[in-house]
C-alpha cells in the first residue's frame, strides 16, 4: 500500500514538472506555424473570438502557452443576430480546438435591453429591444471613434456580459472593433416582456 501511495505522489509531482508542447497561433494568422513549451505549472490555452455581424460569421483562433488559467469569456449582442463572443480556456494540446467545437449554442436568458439610447444618439427613435443571451446581464451603450476623420463615429447599444462592460470601460481597444471605444456605459438589464407576461 505504501509503495502504491508513493508512486501516486511521485507521478503527481512529475506531472507538475513536465513541460507541455503547445501550438502557437496569433489571431490574425491563418494557421499555426510554431510551438512553445510551458513552464512549471503552465498549460496550453486556446482563445476563440466569434464575430457575427450582418450575417457574416468570422471565427478567429489564438493558441499558445500560459501560466494564467483564468477564463476570459465575454459576449456582446447588438441587433438581432449580431454578436461577438470571446472564449479562452486552458486545455491539453489535442483537445484545445475540440472543446470549442463542442461548446453549447447561445441561449436566451429572459432579459432584454433597448436598441437605442437617446443620451448617445440623436437618431434614436422608437422603443425596440434586444434579447440577451447567456451571461449578458448588462445593458450597454458605447461609441467607436476612428482615426480617419472621414469615417463617422458608430454608436453601439445592446446586451453585454459584465466582463465585456469592464473591458470597454477600461480599455480603448477590443479585438473585433477597428476603432477606439469612447463613452462606454452599462446598467442592469431588464426582464423581457415575455417573462413579465409569464410571471403576471
């Protein structure tokens, strides 16, 4: 019994020390060209940025080595069908892409946000709403400004996960946008009208 326990302990310690070889791929590269070796306690990671704007689905993948296994998942939904999602997780090299393929689809969470908020846009009309998905519990509004003065500012309104709200408020750049985020604000989402009717 002592030999068995000693062997298990040795294997557990050894697994912490053995480096793992991971593929390396930047978001804008078409395929992985190099590999990296993890340091002690490190892991491979995979990150997927999924953008679906105006019925054009774009999926970008980033792969590499990391010592930080915290997830970096966020999402933002604007008009119906237009959304961006970011998934990051630690994984074993062979399963990095497979785990993403097996991820569950987006699910409505019973909350909604206005499509346009007059405080940011003079063009706001009507009171249409956007349905929120998964962990999108915040309503958000922000403006994207561009370096090229010929490109007008774009106003975004929709449902956001708390992580996305934090990123937009504290960072001027997010991967799926080509401009600079300004005037980002968030507030709690409201129960959808369907849910209100159901509860009433």
